[in-house]
C-alpha cells in the first residue's frame, strides 16, 4: 500500500512496493535497479525527501535485503551515511566499502555502484549538485578545471572530519525540515550548511585534485588585504573558502599558508573572529529586539552551543551575560 504525506517542502512515502521507492529515489537520490533476495524479510520502506538549494537530502528506513545497481547522473555526487547499525556493502571503481557507523560512501557521477543491503537499515543520502562542487574547487584553485572531479569512495567517519560531516548533515536535515519551501532560496542557514558539507568533502576526502590543492606559495600583501576587506564587508553572508580565494585572486593553499604566516590562523578562523567581534559589538549595544540566538544566526553560527563556547573563550563570558550586562547599563 502506498501512502504519500505532504511535508513542508518534501514528502514522506511509505510503501511495500520496491518499484514505488525506486521511482521516488531515482528523481531525488540516485537511479537504481534492484532485485530482492528471496531469503530476506518482505520489503517495506519509509522515505522522506527534503530539497535544499544545492543538496537534496533523503532518509529511508527499510526492511528487506536487496541487490542494487545504481548510477549517479552526470550532474551530481552522492553521499551515503548510515543512521543505524550498518547499511550494506557498496562496490564501485574497484573499491569496496561496508557502509556503517565507521564509513560513509561517496558516489561519483556516472560511476556504477553495486550494493548488497542488510535486511534492516536506516540511511541518509545526499545528492549534491556537481556544479556546486566544481565551482568551489575552481575558486580554491583560482582556475578552471576540465577533468571531472573524482573522490575516493570510502569516507572514514571515525575522524574529526567525520564528526563534522555527521553534525553538518544532522543540522541541515533539521533546518530543511523546519524551513518552508518558499524560504529555502533565501535561507542563509541552508546555504551555510551546504557550503560546510561541500568544503568538508574537498578538504578532507582524497580526490584527483587533492595534490594541487595542497601546493602553496606566498600571496602578495595586496591579496591578503583584499581577502581581509572582503571578509569584513561580507561577514554577514554565508562565505566559503572558495569565495574568499576568488575575491583575493589566489588559490586556497596559498591563501591558507599566507594567513598562517602573517595572521597566525587560517582564513576561516580569521573570518570567525570577525563574526564573533560583530556579534559581541551588537550584544554590547543591544536594540530592544536583540537576542543571543538572533545574533548567532545573523553572523553564521548555526550550532548554538558551539557559538556560546567559542564566544566565552574569546570574551571571557557567555553571550547571554554580555547582553544582560549591556541591558542593565542602559536602564
């Protein structure tokens, strides 16, 4: 029986028909062919689809062991994360990955993947626009790229990058599920979290441009100033490292090396300090409608607990204490 329920900007599908599931996921996740394994429990699944600006996020809770053969379209990358106790074995480009709490799987455009699923699993699938990854890569390299971007398939989740990826995906899922379809296009939170995921993949996962991204020299003083001026004037926007590189006219590794030599930190840490100072300034001179949560969101801090911790580390007090002290002075 097929049940489709309206959602804020997606849908929930509950079905025991694997063809129905394949039709939905072919449009929103990855097209695939399947074959049930006869000894497994009967197939059933519940699927939610949430559409962002550059990422389509699908979650599925399924029973029934399947053999799957899938192929991403030419214009997208797939990211498969386990939400339970393992999904199954994924094989592509000679690489075999058991998707589990320890490993996620990256599916490259036009690469054929064969999957043997477990009989019960929960999966989160991100379909990432290929042009978004390409644009960020070109901005970091400060040149056009002509050969297709190809990632290694296995993404190790038991690393700091894995923790960040899991947290960013969780936050994107939460933001998308509470944001209406009409608000998605202009949502800084959605854009910020999508950029965070794209950056993590390019920085943390080996790919065929990794070596070039790690080459560096020294940027000129004018390029350093251009980067800093751009960050100060655009700190309220959801900037990526690629945006800053494009503004300075230099590749990512060179910019990072120059910032560490001259400012003692990375460009993104420098941007975070600018944003923290801006939040502190506004909390120190509050309007009647000023709130801590509002300032955190305005300046690109969508993990509220993390914002409070780094704010306290920087200024010696919690943001709520700054706001309370400032309001007392105004009385």
